[in-house]
C-alpha cells in the first residue's frame, strides 16, 4: 500500500476530500479529530478495558503498566 499511496496520490486524495467536504473546513476538522479527541477516546477505551478485564477476573498487568506509565508521563507534564 505504501508503494501505491505515495506523496502524489496522498495529496490527490486529500485535495479531493477537501473539495468534496466544502463548506466544512477539512483541515480544521482533521486538527480536532486527529488531535486530542482521538487520543482521549483511545485512553478512555483502554481504561474501560482495564475495568472490564478486572471485573472478569483477568490479569491485566500489561495494560495496568501502560496506563501507569501514561499517568506518570501526564503528571510530569510531558504530553
């Protein structure tokens, strides 16, 4: 796919999307959608999986470790 979707094709796809979505500001939408919004949803999903896994009695050590590292990273202001 990387060979097919080189820079030229990628540009064409995005320019077409930008035209097709008018009057929506495609660039502004992408900044919001692919910025903090998606990250927040991903973290919420992982936290939900941790709660659900614990509820089912599963060991969730890898996810616990990952979320602890994320919490420490955010607490240190490294995000």
